[in-house]
C-alpha cells in the first residue's frame, strides 16, 4: 500500500466516524541515537501491549506511525 493511499484512507476514517484511529500528542521522551533521534509518546495501555508484539516482528492490530506537522502550513488548511 502506498503512503498516499494510507493517508487517504486515514482521512476517510476520520471523516466517517473516527473509529479505529487513536491519536496522541503526549511527548514523553527524546533521545539521540546514531540512526537519528528516538521520540517517545504516551499512549493507552492497549496500544503499548499491541506495540510489544510488533517490536518482535509480529503484526499487531494497530499500524503505528508518527506525523510531524508544520504548524504554519497547517494554518493554510483551516
């Protein structure tokens, strides 16, 4: 599935009934790493349980992703 296709489907889910989407803006940690930076988010327990199985390579119920949105650009879409 292409990235734009995923974004289109996420938009449709949000416009429909917002079921299946969980968003957090609770930043709890930032660490530098040789590969870049590691950003930690606070999430509900059911999500952390799901993420644990994904860390060992198994597919979980939720697809985890992060968006970093330019606040100034976002203002253009109000």
